C-alpha cells in the first residue's frame, strides 16, 4: 500500500473543503427552486383557454378617472370591493342622489349590517309608498354566495347611471327597486385570492357560506340563518313583484356567458312561469345578444365529463330562492353568469340583463301582477308533495359548446376532460320535463302542539298567519304514522335529514292550550303544505325538526316478553301465521332475537301508541 505524503494530503483536503460549500449551495439552490416551483403550482389555478370577447356592453363602463367610477371600474376591471369599501361608495352615492335611501334589513351572526338600497323616482321610501305608487317593486339580491360578486358590481353601476349620471334615469320612472349588494356579508369578508378556484376573476372574493358554514341558498325553508330570516321578513314587508338572485356558475365550459332559471310551468306558479317564457325571456335574449352576450336557460350537464349525454333538470325546491318564490307566488329568477368568462364580460352582461328586465317589468307591470294574482288563487284540489323528471326522452337541441378532448388521467386514475377554447355546435338532449310524483289532499288546517316551538317560530317568520288556542281542545284529525324512517348518513346544512313513509290514520287528538291552528288558505297555501306535509321534500320533518318522534323511549325486558309472546301465539293463530311468514321472508328479522321480541311488544297495549306518530294534525273538511 502506498501512502500520500503529508503535503499532498493537505492539498487534497484543502480542495475538498473548498468544494463543500459549492456542493451544499447547489443542493440548497436546487431544493429552493423545487420548493418555489411547488409553491407556485399550489397557488395558481390553471383554467381552460378563454374565448375571445369584445361585446358592445363595454360601453357601459366609465373610465377609472371618472368621479363616479365604481371600485370595480377604478381597479382595472378585475377587482371587487370589500364590504366597507362597498358601503362607503354607496353611502356617497345615496348622499348625492335624492332618489336613493340606504337601510339595513338585519344583522349577520358576526354583527355586520345587511345593507339595502331603496330606489324611487318619487323619493318615497316606505313599503306603503312603494305599493301606492302602482309601480312594480323589483328586489335585486347579490352575493348570497360572495365569491359570485358580479351582481354587486353591476348593481352599483346601474344605480349610479339611474341617478347621478342620469343615462338610465328613465328606468326609475317605471319601477321601484330594492338592491342588496352583499347578502352574505360574513362570508363576503372571508376575503381571499384563494377562493373560487374554478373562476376567472375577480382577483379576490369572499367565501361561499356564512360564518356558521351554512349555504344561504339552501335555507329558505328551514330558516336557520339570521340572514335568511332577515331576507324573508324583507319579502314579507315589501311584497316584491320580481325577485332577482344573482350568481356565477361553473362545472363545464361552453359559449354562453349568461344563463337564467325559473320554475317549470307545472310547479306551483304556472301563470308566472308563462309570463317569464312569453314576455321576459324573448326580450332579454334579444337585448343581451345585441350587446354581445350569448344566453340560454340554466345549464346543468348530466355528466360534466361527457356533455353529449345532455342536460338534466329538476324541480326548484323550497330551499332555493326560486323554489321559495314559487311556493310564495313571487316571480323569482336565478341568474348565473359563466365562471370561465372574463370578469368584465360577466359584470357588464349582468348590468344589461338587469336593465332589460326593469324595462320589461315597467312596461308590462299589469300582466305581471295579474299572473301573481292568478297563481295565488285557489286551484287544484291536491297538493304536489314531490316531483320527478319525465321518463320521456327529451328532444335534441343545438348547443353552443366548446371543443374538448378526453384523456386518461395519471392523477385521478379516471377519464379527464380538457377544454380547448374553440367554439363548437353540438346536438345534445335538452332538459327533461318536470312532472308531479306524489300528491296529497288539502286539509282545512294544520294543528301543531305548543312544544314544537322551533316549527311554530319558523312558520311565524315566514309570515304565515295562525291562531293560538287558550284552552285545551279535542279535534278529530288525520295524523301520519311514519313507517321505515331512515336518517341520512351525513349531516347536510346543519341537519340530519329524515325520510320515511307517512301512513294516515284518523284520531281524536287533544291539543293543549298554546297549540296553534294554521288555516290552509291563499296566499300561503302552497308554502304551508310544503313545510308541514312530511312527504314534501323540504318539509320540517324531512329537515329533521321532529327527530324525537323517531326514537323509541320505552322498552321491554326479554324475561317479560318471552312468556307473553308464547301465550300470544297460542291465543291468536292469525298472529302466529304472521310471525311464521315474517321468519321465512326476512333473514335479518329471523336472525335478530331483540327484533323478534320487539315485534311482539309492538303488538301489545304496553307499546307506545304515539311511537313514530307525526305530531301535526290535519283538520279535514
């Protein structure tokens, strides 16, 4: 073995130590570069290519330097203002415009005011004034989902142009307006550039749900959120002739930048739907097209990975703004701009839609009001508790889509769709028809015992009249026994949902003092039944307000039930045969000793005669 001399070894060591920092620095640099790249990938949403657009509605915008430019216009057309900035700008506008007033409809759970702007050319600002004017009242609501802020910025522009700028002042001569720029204020202030990953602008937005993580557009039936209660009370107070709910939609790519939805003509307000279809929709489509926007009915693909399967449709349920409007017979429109379109296109499109609607409503107010009256009158002798979609195959439609391709994803392991940014026309199945599924007869009234305070309180917030009895009263009513109740596996919107089969039975029921009688009569007839019929899809029962009736509270011990069951079988041959059939047909029952004893217990007078009895009585005619 040869050994290096000391001087040679020193030279080698010096070279090695000089290289260590270089090697370390290279490693650190590589690690930093990788980390920064990963951080960038995590923070950048990669959206499909945008379709080109240069619509005429851009002419609605003011220069950023104009004294009355909105924060959106001042920002370069890709920023929406925070709550305080919105209120400050609106307060300045109200102070300069005698046609406007600012008020609050209520407070959020975190204590913020829900601001509403009143607009009246007559400068009269009470509900009585609005009604006496003879003009239709239009309620415009934005930011129920605060990430979807298009309506807020469009509404601010329109209010300005109707007042201080004067270019649209003629609109206020025909209608009265209620404008709520930010409905879900607490969610709005959960402001971040990392909200709404599927959306092209604005730079920062609020969060979808409120401070209790409730989706306000699932709350119109159950009224859990203070915001929803404030909105329903506002509707009761001002009695609008049209209710706008402004949103942004995602899910797939297509050419349309503005879509809208309202209930099917077979649902609770057919005359209103006919007015939408015949009077409003054709004019809106024309006006928007002339300003550079493509429109159609609300789009919801059966399969977002395969648009050729066509569109799906379902009923507008009571939990939604449009479904609530339907059972209240208030014309309600859902507006959905398309999330993949540039923010400026969506805002100016919303402005154009609002302007066009106000013109139509102002000119055709008599017909609209007549449609409301017709839908609030007595009609069918049965209430539709549930809806379905028709089995009949829908006709093909020409759909203005966007070219795409399918590949296999190495990330998900499933098919992947890539939108290519090129317009294409597709023939796909249209929306299937909505049809009634289950009906119940109208009762004359409902009776609710006083212990169900949550239900009674919510009925009062809805504005439903009721009579409270001061003395106990026995009433012959129809009541439902709930068979096969099932609870949802997961909570939904703060509740555990319940399903079951309501089976009617006649009873002489004694209602305590403090019980309420809710007479079923217009204009609340459909709303009352939708909330109190347990089969109804958004009833209080289905939302879990009567969970207590599902739980058995009294029980029997086996040492008592065993000898009783033996004697029951001997004394009742019919029961014995029923038991034998049950054993043969039901494997689960046959192998569950407790369930078998419970079966006998339920057939004795010791069993709770109110088990699974829905406590709301139906007073029949």
